[in-house]
């Protein structure tokens, strides 16, 4: 999944997504200049956000 997919699914801005990357809330992989996320990791964040 790329940034756009994750922002849409989590209903967050690109800046919030950057914050999640910075504070290790969301694990990512960078290939060249493109950032990707595993669907399982996004699902984990969804559950964390719901439990708050």
C-alpha cells in the first residue's frame, strides 16, 4: 500500500501519516523515493486507534 491508500483508509492527512512514521506507530518500507506499508501493519494501527 502506498501513502495515498493509507491516508484514505485511515482518513488522515499526509502530515499525520508522516507523524505516524516518525514516532514508529506505523512501520514502512522505502524503495527509492516511494514509501510502502504492509496491509497487516495498517490493520494494526486501525485497531490501536479504535481502542483509544
